C-alpha cells in the first residue's frame, strides 16, 4: 500500500512538473508571437502611411486633369485598396493577419501605376512583382542579377530607378526596418517579417511568376534569402526590431474631393 502511495505521489509530481513546463512553453510561444506581431506591424504601418501620402499627392496633381472613365476606375481602385489596407491593419490581431495588408498595398500600387501611365500617355504596366529592394516602389520594371556584399548573385525583380542605380554601381534604395539599434534591409530582419514579404510577393509565387523558394526562404529561420531563391540551403542571420506610431490622413474619392481631416496613420532573409 505504501509503495502504491509513493508511486502515485511520483506520478502526481511528474504530472505537475509537465503541466507547469507546458504552461511556460505556451506562454513563451505567446510572448514570441506577440513580439513578432509588434515588429512586423511597424513597417507595414509605415507603408500604409506612405501609400496614403502618395495618393494625396496624386490627387493634388490630377485636380486640373479631366479623368476619363478608365483612369477614374484605376484611381478609385487605388483609393479602395488604401482604405482596405487601413482597415485590415486596424483589425489585425496576429502576424499572419498582416500579410493581407501588404497584399492590399501591392494591388493599390499597381492601380496607381496604371493611373500614372494613363495620365502620361504610356502603355499600362505589366502586372509584375513589386520591386524587391523596396515594395513601396511599386511594380518591378525588369529582373536583374544582383548580389549583396559577400553574397551570391541572384535574379531579382526591381524598379527602373533601382536597376539604374545598380547598373551605375550605386546602392539601391532598399526598404529598411529596425533591428535593435540598427536599420537593416527587410530581407535581413528575420522570420518575423515573413508576413510583410508574403503579402507583397506571395501572389506572384502562387501564379508561378516567382519561384516558390523566393518567398519560402524569407520565412525560414536561419535559412536566408540565399538559401531559397537559388535553391541552395545556406545559413543566415535573423533578428528583428520595431517601434510604433499613429495617425491617419483623411479620405478621398475619385470624383476629385478630398478629406484633409486627421493626421497620418503609422501603423529575414539573409543572402
């Protein structure tokens, strides 16, 4: 009887230890997920704000233009995408929700590129992935071979301005995010930024325009962009960082009215 009691006590103690360990592991995962959400929300918030600023500038530029039906439709689509991105950002509860925000931004930037092309009398841009160096540049103009310092050369989609910079031997205009006390390219900032890239580039991976490993490598801890895009599974460094902000510029509609109310809303990938 005594032996049975001892066995039961041991089982109870071990069960309690396992329960506590499980709770701690769950709490750790929840804290890590919350930290990742805060990190990736910051640059996405900033991208939403930047897009809103550019739409506001475009609105001012087109006030004196007679918008034809097609141009008005593209303009309204850009505005709708901006409003959708703001709402999705507001409603986001976890990192995975945030990829929908950058998906809306990608669609809105293509619509804005169509407005600019129609305004300038140019052919509509081909629907291509955003500029790899900075998705805020809008649809890529071409693919180039590029290698970061000490990295392997890869083919990446880029805008015309960055293509010219690289050709001239200059640094491209890279989208940087905070990593502790440093600002680093988003593709070097760690797996927490996977949703940022997934929203911008995921649709093009699904359609086959980009290779699957282009995106997969961005979300692989210690895998790095070099690991996936070229197919070799090399190592890499991943960290993250972030901050917060606030505000929102007012709404606009394609009829030519603008609401100036409010402020602005500020909401890895190693080669």
